[in-house]
């Protein structure tokens, strides 16, 4: 029970006790007064009647009886009795419970006071006795008893009125107590609650300078204590907030770049995938990796490398701030991996932002000790509310492996919903087990050959482009574009390239058509790959068909692996195997090295060829590539369909285009 209720109840009990005591004492005083009045009336009536009966003229018994009857009939007495000196009753009239023993008595009269009241507060019935004499002679003794019914009625009426006044006073006090309680509770709520609620906010200077005021003077010390407590609590809260912010920065921030770390990013991605924010439940995630961070750390001081990474993060954040409406977030997953969460962005918008980030990163590249630029790899994927954090990260990891294996600085996009990518084979351990099992099995790997027809100035030419396929133990068939990037990352690319060449030899034994097999650039960096490839080619009984085999490399190898590519081309030329370069349009600097390589063809992208029909710069570059390649006896191939105008332009440059 609250202190206020206890106080009000105690005061109420005291008031009730006072009212009850007042009522009791008032009724008691009235009762004493009535008892005295009855006694006085009895004495006076007895004296007057005795004096009248003692007169000589009234000594006659009849006269005496008439006098006593007249007094009794007045209704003020219960008993009138006259007895002789010897005790013999000469005259008696009695009224008990409103009746008389005399036939001449009046009608019975009922007292207005209830019986319980009369019994609880009885009045004394005073009895008066007087001697009646005739001269000096005693002739009798008179006894009078006053009737107290009128006094009881008066006492009852007075008690009822007094009780009514007491009850009204009690009700008035109760009403006052209710109003007082409500008012005081309102004051407490307004004053105390306002002060307590203000503990959590910072007061301004004007509010702090004002003295504490209260609607009730008794609350001033309480409010002052609360104000002091608020100041202490706010000081403690500020200290705690500073400590929490420091811990938050330490826990959720990368110490070098001050970007959010992996834990923070995963929580943000999980929150986006939870669907709490309907707009953020769909979006894209970009992952980019600095592939040469170890080399940078080796040639730069730690402070310089950290400053470069911090500057890179700041520049990317500036790009994101220019697109503040998309609420993109940059985070650092580990030493070389960075990620950008782009919620609520559609594909074109996300790709535009990704390209801006890519341009910033490429512009901030530094030169390695080998003279080459440091390399970035990019991967992009989309997500929806049905995605999982593991699935999103697995797709990004897979896309980054593809980007690293291609050797290009383009963005590898892995769409959500690709069953091969989102399967349980996303982990490196499972990938390694599956790839090693495929190499050990005889029928797990197969060669898929797509026949193509190319149209040139001299007519049609046929060519088959091969790609590896892998059949898993679960019955799934994975194309080479899905598992070869993983093989590159795991250092198994050479094994799969050699197996592809062996399968290509089997295919050429049954087909009379030029066959193109792609070779991964990282395979060239393995010291035993070229020797094993020579053994594979010499072991086959198809020397007469070696001229139909063409091994294709990515043009990025001209800058990434220049010595290995040159040695590979010379070795293949000695055994009569052709070598081709794809995506030369994306490596224009490779033109300076074409004359040093024995190549069979170079391949261009259709997008570049389409641009040549509209862009003078692209047209000049196409002409330079075509003229340089033609002068060196190298074929120019466009491995995609182009429009008629572009095809005519390419045919004039003695290039081959894909026939529709």
C-alpha cells in the first residue's frame, strides 16, 4: 500500500473516531439532561399534588380522587398511588406499556422511539413520594412515577438528527479525501513523473539555470533530489555511451580502414534478408578483392599500405554517398576482400554503381615491383527475401573465382537461382573432393563440342569449340564455366586442361574439323605443365591431325604471363598445334607483342565490333588489330553474330564472323 493511502486512511479513521465519539457524548449528555428533567418534574408534581391533598377542604376522599384522576389523565405519569399510614392502598392509577388498569384511562400511546433504542439507552423513571397530612395528623403517603416515553421520543429524535449531521460530515470528509487524493496524485504525476522522465534527456542551459519549482512546497526537496540524480545519471550515461561507441567501433569496425567488418556486414545482410524492410529484401551485393595485397605489403611499409587501403575505402564511400538514396554500405570482410551491400537496387542501377566503384578502384591502382599494376577482381550477385547469407556469400566467392581465373578486371555476375552455384558444393573442401574424384574417375569428365560456322571473304569455315563437362556423384552435370574457376583457385587447372587435350585427341580421331580447346592462364605458370602437355601430344597416334587442334589463351596472359605465353606458343608451333588469343580487343597493348608470337588467330568480342561501326576510335583500333594481324598472317575472328553493316566492315578487314 502506498504511503499516501496509508496517510489518508489513518486520517480518515481518526475523523471517524472523532465523529463517533462526538455522537456518543452528545447522546449521553442529552440522556443525562432528560433524566434530570424527569426527576425534577416528578418532584415538583408530587409536591404540588401533596400540598393540594393536604388542604382541609380537600380531605374528602372523593375530592382527593378527583384531584389525582385529573393529574393522571394528563398523561405525564406512569403511576399515582395514595396509601394510608398503615400501608393500605386508598387510590392507585398505573400506566404500563401504554395501558391503564382503570377503565376510564385514555387510549394506549406508543412511543415513537424504537424498542431497541429504548432498551439500549434506557431512561430512569424517577419516583417521588410525599406525605399527606391533615394538620398535624398524617392521613396518607402519595407516590408518583413520571412517564419517560416523551423523553425517550425526544432523545430518539435528537439522536437521529445528530447522527444525520455526523453522517453528512463523514460523507463530506470522504468526498474531500477523494478529491484530495486525486489532486495529490495528479500533482505527483505531473511533478515527479516529469522530473523522472527528464532524466533521459539532456537539459538545455536555460533549463539548468532555473531553480527547482513545485506546485506543492513539500515536493521541492524531492524534486531537487531528482534533479541532482538526473545530472549524475546523465553524466554516467554520457560516459557509458562513449564507452559503448568505443566498443562498437572496436567490435564492428576494421581497425585499418575504419570500415564495418565482416560481423557487421553479415548482420546487415541477415537483417535485409529477413524481410523486415520490404524494400531492402531485394538488392545486390558486390565483392572485390585486391589480388596483389601480399606483394604490396612486401614492397610498401605497413603504414603506407594501411594509408592506401584507407584512402581507397574513403574514395569508394564518396561514390556511395553520391547515391545516398540507395543506402549502400561498404565493409571489409578480411585483409584483401571488400564488399558493398546495395539494398533495393535494380539490376541497371546496381551495375551503374558497380561500374563507378570499379573505375575508382582501377584509378587508384599502384605499380608493383614487377612493373605491372596491382589487380582487382570483382563479383556481383543479387538476392531476395528467400536467399540465405551462406548462399549469397557462396555465389560471390564463386564469381570471384571466375574473375580471378579469367584474369580480367571485369565484373563477374552470378545470378540468384543458378542451381549449380547454390548447391551444397560451394565449400572449398567439397569442391576439392569432387574435382579430385572427377580426375580419378574415367567417365566423370567429358568434352562438349559446339560446331560453329564462320563467314569470311573467302567463304565459309567450320570450327568446333570444346568445353569440359563434369558429372558429379549425385548425377548433376556441371559445365566447365562453373567448376574450372574453382579448379584454378585450388591449383588443379593444369590437370583439367591436360584431360581436355586428351579428350580432344579422342574427338579428332573421329571428326575431321578444327577443334578449339581453351587453356587456363594459371596452368602456364605451373612448371611441369608444358612438359606434360608435350608428352600428351606426342603420346597420341594422331600426328596427322595435330594441325586441326588449336589451344586458345586469354589475351590477358600477354601482360600477366608474358614469358609463359611466349614459351607456350613456341612449343606448340614446334609440334604443329595452333594457338589462338581471345578478347584481344580488351588488351590493346597486346598488339605490341603479336609479332613475337606464332599465333593462328585472334578473337574479338561482338560488342567491340558493334562499337566500331559507330565509334571512330573503336574503328581505328579494329583496323589496327586487323591490319597488324593480317600482316603477321594471323586470322581475325569475331565469335558472335553481328549486324550486316558490321559484318561487311569486318570482311573488308579480312576477318571471320559467326554465321547465323
